[in-house]
């Protein structure tokens, strides 16, 4: 009983449990969802992209900021990937990936500079760049698009190839997650991100390099959105100017569901990534179990609201428990 | 307006130097440039279409102004517009008389506001997170109820009424509704005790509560108003475009927030005025209209709106920073206003 | 707040600059005082309309028209209306539009016609009362029976098939699907239509929808997608899955998007008319309306350059011709 309680208090475990239930339930109704080769692959492959975005978003959200421009950054970088391949089909894949990630980092840097130096709320800045970056893609791409035939097979294969039954893109997502988790959990800079998020004023007074850290967070988020853009191009094989439109909602939803507090200071990238896998998998499960997929967004909304209400209830309960513990201890102290 | 000493300059000068005045001046400049250099902008249809286009944005921006002044935000408005549009269409399809369908949609919108209001005001949850959730939820309900189908068989006299002009003038009849709504919100926000409470809450919720403001009830009322007005905008949207669809008005919240901030409302709460927001809405409308007339497609309009939004919040900071470096002046205000926060 | 003056000047200068800069560019593009025609596709960034617009530009060059393409990002009627309004404001001679809804844009079209603009619909029609001429790519019966012919051939005349359509209220697709359902019932008793899915003419949605279809119906033998975005996404999914060679994919696609999948064997054959010719004919019809050669009454005839003479049919419909089948033997001859 206590183990169950502890597991439920760990948001990562709770979300993972829900995920397992969703997969199990869907598989019972439609065995191909998990047990066919394609089902197994899609289960791992489809969420990879959103998971990478969610990891980047989580890094920003723990600093009590938010990046709404990730969908537009993804679109720009995916189109860049396709354009580079179309212009020079012989470019090494690694180089193109690096270029797209760098482009994403630059876009993230723009967000970060405005947020950190002009001290403007991230919500407003990234709402603006969400528009502006999307406008850039649309202006650049016009009504052109990148088709599968514009990109080399070696690259497109990355979107479907598997190593020991695990899709390459899923491996990429796991690596990103591992590196980010390690950085946030153990490095001094990573811990400072949490400190900044839990009390920005105190962080300034304590002398933490607040601006530099916030800049780093936005650059990381942009770079990961750029990487997600490459993954988009490899996975879908077609990039139009609308690629990634509206993804920011799913990503912020995934982060919140995964237990990263929207007001910063707590939560893990593992939780965010698990939240992303959960949201995407629910989206995929609904049509398979016969619920018209039009309801997907409503389900996502309910999940987000449930997650924040749950957070509040648990936080209140913890606060009450602490207060009770103090009240119990104090009389003894008085008696002593 | 804290930087202007009470005894400093005469009233007219203070009125001219407000943030709102800046937006209005900018609007006049943009309008003049458009009239002078954009072919077709001085035509009679421009005003008609401009007002028809900005109506939903302006309607939704009014309660949004009050909400942002309290330091909160409502990102779910466009989804409420979409949901009420769908409900209006479905009620019509089910044979409900149109006036009753309007009432039904309005009630649904108010209920959406109740959901947001209770979660934010009574559970104390961050409005940003709550309304991102309800943005998804309400849009999901709208799309779920109607799929990608559309209801389009509204009576011609209703759809034409939504676009008709007031006899002989270029002004659409909906202008009357807009003027009334602006007047109501201007009085509510700037001329009543309720409005003073809203501003007090924006400066400090704690202080407002201690001085006896019913902060929870005020917030709830604002969110309900926001839902209700968004639903009216949804009905208008449906009739103007002759179709009730689940994806109607997707992304409208971005234009609304851009207009509100462009109009000089502080995202940190406590400051803003209705006339500035009206100017902000008009600015986005005029820019879009002029750029479209120039044959510029939607993409450049979005870049301009995005850049304007960022500029409108960044430029006061930059100017303040420059001024703070001038040796003649005492260092401006207090601490570097916390560090950037989500809201 | 004295700084607001500087703010105003700063922002005003930027905005004015943007306006005048665009003004200059557009004036150059406008090109003289010739007859102006506005081309308004369902949305931008769609290769199908890209091709139809180049066809219209070719015709405009021959006729000396000033042609301008505008359009929304997403294919919804409400986003199309402002562009129709703008045409009315500009008083263009003719508007060539592919309607996102048969009724919703009717009032706006009426206003444009009241302002003296001739309205030609192409590709997707409105109710006849809202336009002067509809340039039809092929009869709905012809399109429906051609696709059934193709799928029946490819799956050997019996088994389960599914349809992957555009959006649920797309005028064309719904008309074709209705006819296909009727013909299936009467002429193909052994073929069962198990599901109609909607990919909203969005790559990612269509791709994921294909995955869901294949999982929900393990015995599926074929997918018919009567939309260029859908058929390419379906082919891409199938070509990278274990269903390649087992599940037939056909429908309406453009050669450039489908080349890859015809070459790798995923797709045997698919159909389409030439969208370039469609745009070309629509521009000629617009010009004939403007110079008074035709009014939209049945029986009138007009010349359409390299395509020859056309006759206006019932309800003001001009028919381009029969759908064309592309396969491995001829796909190399086309580039659009």
C-alpha cells in the first residue's frame, strides 16, 4: 500500500502507469496496436518527435518561462533540412542535421535574448515569434514543398529504420532525454535552472547568472525543436510550410501532464517526455478503439486540467501534513 | 503613469504622453500611410470590411483587457468562439429558432467562463495553465461535436444582417453593437468601483484582498464575461462567414492578445485602458487590410503582427533602460523587475 | 511616460516602412493597367494549386492579363472571405476561386460581383447562383468510376477497401465518395468499403490516419484517396511498412508526389487531370467573361489557346475532359 502511494506521488511513475493502461487496454481491443510489427514500431516512433520537443520545453518551463514558438521553429528547421537536401543531395546527413539544429538554436537564442535582456514575459515574446517564425517559413516556402523524392534515401531511411527492433528516431529521443536529464539533475548549471524557476528574485540576489542560464534554456529548447524538425522531415518525407502548426499546445500539455510545474522550479524531463508519449499514444489509441479522433483534443484538455488540479491538491495535502507535523512537534517542545 | 509627478505637467500634456496616446498616434500614421500609398485603401468598402473583420477581435479583446489588467490571462477565448459557433449551428440544425439558438450559445459561453473562473479564482490555479487546458478542451468539444462537417444553411436574411451596412453609410450595422460594447466596458473598467477593484487586483492581489476587494468573485465575473462575450463573437463569426465549423476562429486568441498588449495594457497587470485597446485592434485590422490590398498574403501579415507584438512590449523596456543610464536622472524605479516570468 | 513618444516614433517608422516597402514590390508585380485577375486557391503551399496557378499564369501571359495569386494558409471558408473582400475593394476584373465551401463564401462572392467582378470557380464549385462559370476538371461520375476501376484491378476484384478523404465537408470529395458508394453497391459486389477516414489534406494527419486504418482493419486490401495530399501520405506510410505490396494505394495524385512510390512499387497506377490545364482553362474562361465573349449561358463557346474551343454547358459548367491514368510506363513524361 505504501509502495503504491509512493509510486503515485512520483508523477513520472503515475503517468507511466496510465500509459501502460492505455496501451494494454487498446491492445486488448485491437491486438495489432502493440503486437504487430508496425504497431510496435509506431508505438515507439510516433511519440519520439513530441518527446524531444517536450524535453526542450521542460528545460524552459523549469525556469518559470515558456516557449510557444516551438511549432514554428520545427517548421522552419524541417523546411531547411529539405531545402538543403534538395539543393545538394550529396551533403552528409550529419552536416544537414547540424545545420538544422544550429538554426533552431539561433531562433531559440532570439527568444532568449529578448526574454533575458529586455525582461519581457516569455509568453508574450514567444507568442510573437510563433507568428513571426511561421511567417518566415511561409514567405520562404511560398507554395513550394519538399517531397520525399527531394531527399536522399539514406536520410529517409532514418525515419523508419530500426536497430534491434527499436526505431532510430526513438533512440535519438532517448539519447536526448538521457543527456538532458543528466544535465538538469547533476550539473551546477542544471540545478541553477531550478533555483531560478522556484524564486527568480532570490536567484538574482544570490548572484546566480540568471540571464545566461535563461539564455541557455531557450537555446537548448530551440536546438531541440530544430532536431525535431529534422526528425519530422525524415519521418513524414514531406515538408510544407505548415509543418508543426499547433504543436506547441500538445508540447506544453505534455510538459504539464508530465508534472513540470508551469510556475517553474520543479518537474523532470523524464516526466515531460513520458507525458508526451502518453498524449501522443492516446491520440493514436482513440481511433483504434473506435472513438472518432475529433475528440482527441478534448481528451488532451481534460488531461491537462486534471494534471494541474491534481498537482494543487497534492501540494495542499503536503502543506497540511507539514503543518500538522509542526503542530505536533511544537507542544512537545513547549513541554520540554 | 507613475513616472509623471502629479504636479509636473498640465493635464493635456499628460493625456498626450500616455501609452494609449502613442498607440493612437501610431494608428493615425499607419492609416495615413495606407491611404496615401495603398491602392484601393481609400475606397468605400474599406471601412465596411475593416469593421466586419475586427468585430470578433474587438469584442473578445474587451473582457480580455479587464482580465489582463488583473494580471491573469484567458487563452481559451478562440476555442469558446469555435464551440459557441458549433452549438449555434447544431441548435439551428435541430430546428431551434435562431434567437433561442443565440441564447443557447451565449449560455454555453458563460458556462465555459464559469469553468475557467472556478479553476482560477477558487482553486487558485495559474490562469495560463488552466486556459491552455481549456483551450484544448473547448476546441476539442467543438471539433468533436461537428467533426470536420459544417452547418451552412442559415437563413439569408440573418447572414446578410450580419454584413449589412447602416443605410447609405459604409458602417456595418454591427458597429452599433461594437460601440455599445466598448462603452459598457469603458464605463465598467474606468468608471465603477468594480473597475477600481480590477486595477487594484492587478497592482497587488494581496493588498486588494486585505482592503476588502472580493478578489475571487471579481475574477469569476471577469472570466464569465469573457466566455459570454466570446460566445456572442462566435455567433457573429458564424453568421458573417455563413458557416458553423469546429475550427472557426482558430488562433484568434493570438490576435486578441497582440491587440491588447499593443493597446498599452501591461502583461504584468495593473495598467491599461479601453481606448488604447480599441486603437490596438484597429491597428492590426488596418495593417492586415492594407497588406492584403497590396497583394501580400497572410504570411507577411503574421510576421508584422508578431514583430509588432514583441516591439510593443520590448520598446518601453529598452527606452526605460536607456533613460536609466542617463546620469542626470536618478536610477529609474526599483529593482530590475523580478526576472522574466511566464505571466 | 515620456518615453512613449520615442516608442511611437520607433514603431510607426517600422510599420510605415514595412507598408511602403511592400507597396513598391506589389506595384511592380501588378504590371500596368491591363485586365487584373486574382487567383484564389483553397490554400497556399499546396502543389496541386501551385500547378494550376502556373497554368493560369501561362494563359495570362498569352492574353496580357495581370494575374495575382493570393490565398489563406488553411483551407477554410472563413479565411478565404477576406481575400474575396479585398478583390471587391480592388475592383479586379475577374476572380478565379476554388471554393472551400459551396455556400459559406457565397455572400462575399455576391458582393464582389455587385462591384463588377466576374467570378470563375475552378476545381471546387460553389452553388451555381454565386458564380458566373465553373471550370470542371472532369465529371464526378468519370472521377468516381476511374478510381474504382483502378482499385478493383489492383486488389483483384474483391476484398476490404477504405477511403482516405480530405476534410469531411469537402464538396468534391464528398460528391465522388457518394458516387463511389453507389457504384460499389451496383457494380462491385465483392468489394466492401469498411471505413471513410479524413486526413484534412494535412500530410501528418493523413499519414497517421493511414496507420490507424491499417491497424483497425487487418484485412484491408486497398486504400483509395481521392485527394493529392492524402494519396501521397498513404503511399508514403505503406511504402515504409510491412503492408508494402500487400495493400494497394490509389486515388488522385500528382506525378511528382507519386513518382517515388510508383518507382518503388507501392503504387501501380493513379489518376488525375492536369491541374496546369485546369488553371489555364480557368484563366481563359475569366478573360472571355471579362471581354464579353461569354456570359455563362449554356451553348456559348470560347477559344482557350492551346486547348482549343470549349462550350459552356448546363449551369454554366465548362468541362476540361476525362481523368488521366498515370503508371510506371508514362509517369516519366510529366513534371508537375
